[in-house]
């Protein structure tokens, strides 16, 4: 039986052993100022009204240049407040295109659009940012048309803390297949909280691998790494960030050869 959104949120907090993120609804990470969606309607049931650890985990990797994005076309699905993808747009060597998407609900999309617009002054030269409503499993022509060129598709797809939506695995993978460009260099980066059941994560990987993708978990060797980012993250000290980093799992996927 799939968990309710209350179960997922409570599990997330109990796993990391601390209380809720300070509820001023604003997240400051480096130059970015982001707002989580209001706690109403779909924003609540789809967990768009919180910032969970996987977004911080991915942001640290992006800050450390461990996710190659220079000149690439990036799309984030189920973006919430879009921390990972918008942080990419601020890098000195940014992607050429960053598209942030979430469920096409008025409350969710109004907040996401405001996040994108508020942070446009921090977007690096040569990077275009766009915000689009998109429901997983539906046709992706409007998203693909943004990529231009003869071979439409995205070089990088970001999935941050989406695996807990167990019943949506098939439609999420269908969208991933539609959006990820069919090249050897294309990559999907997936982060999940350890509060997501291992069997649920395994189900996603099993379906993805059966659909022509090769997704491999990145397991840190030896002692757990502390937080290694250098940008200021408001309301979090290094210890809290290290705890949230340790609460995540991470996979990199590509097209199988």
C-alpha cells in the first residue's frame, strides 16, 4: 500500500532526527531566494509545499561541479521550488537551457513561475530559463520544442525526491523516455530520501531498466562525506546539512547500449 503524503513527510522528519525546516517558507541558497508553494490543494498533496533533503543533496553536487551541465539542455520534473535546476542556471559555466516543470496546478505554477522570475538577475549569460506546467505521462511536445535543433530532447533530466510516488512510476518513466535525448552522453540524475522504502526505489529502477535505461546507484566509499558545499544556506549549519546529505540516495542513469 502506498504511503500518504503525511506519512512521507513524517517519515522524512523522523529519519533525519529533527524537526521541520524553519517554516518561513523561504529558502536562501547562495544567490537564490526561493519560496515553497502555499500549503493548499495540489501543492499539499504533491508535496510541493516543502523542501526535502534530496534537493539540498543535488544542490551540493551542482555547486561542486559534480553534475556536468555546461552548454547542456536541462529539464527538472516535479521541481517544487526548483532549487537544483535554478542553481545550475547561476553557475559560471551554465547550461544553455534550464526548464523547470511541475504539475499544472494554478497554485503550484504561480509559485514556481515567481521563483524563476525572482532569480532571473542571477542567471548566467548564455543560459535561458523557462517554467512549464507538465503532468507526467502526457505528451511532451511542448517541452521538447524548447530544445530546438534537429534532435529534440534534453541532455540532462533531474528527478529530485519523486520516487515515493509509487503509483506514478510508469508515467514518470514514460516522460523520462520522451524527454531524455537518445545519445550516449545524456544523463538522468535521481535523488531520493532514505525515508522512501527500498522496495519502492527498486520498483522504479526495475521498470526503468526494462524500458531501455541503465540506472546505477552511486554509493559513497568508506566514511560518509560531510557537507562540502561552500555557499551559504540560510537556517542550516554544516552539521544539519551533513545530516540531510546522509539521508539521501543517488543514482545516475543513461540509455543502455
